[in-house]
């Protein structure tokens, strides 16, 4: 069975054909918070670079990602930290890392 991170990445690839994608499970950082479950896989950070975001506002980009992941939200995904960019926009650092 594929992890939630794997499913999120596959869905985002299918919907946005990204040039860069990173998905990090931040669930352990949110233990005890609202929406957190003992088994994890509830809180994620996503960095996504896609031409699909050209000319779209931050809110439009976030709504598009949330719509693409609606099934995951219905199955226990609680929160996303999103960094969404068109290819020509300056990028922040990686979402991956240990801390």
C-alpha cells in the first residue's frame, strides 16, 4: 500500500505536471495538535513548481491543490503547508530536511 506522501505526490504530478515537487510528512511535529492522529500521515509540507500556476493568485493556487487532494482530506489528511510557484518565480529552499 502506498504511503499518503506517495499518493499526494502522484496526485499532484497528475494534476499539475510539475517541474519540481517535494512532499514532506510533518505529522510528528504536530503530535497532540488538533487533527493529529497517533498513526501520523496528517500534516504535510509541499513545494510545487508548475506552469499551471502562471497568472494565478496564491489563493487560486492553494484552492487548486486542495481540490486535487480532496479525497485525501476526506481520508484523514488534516493540514498542508504549501509553497506553490510558477517556473519563473524565485524559489525558497527545499521542504525536505530533518528539522
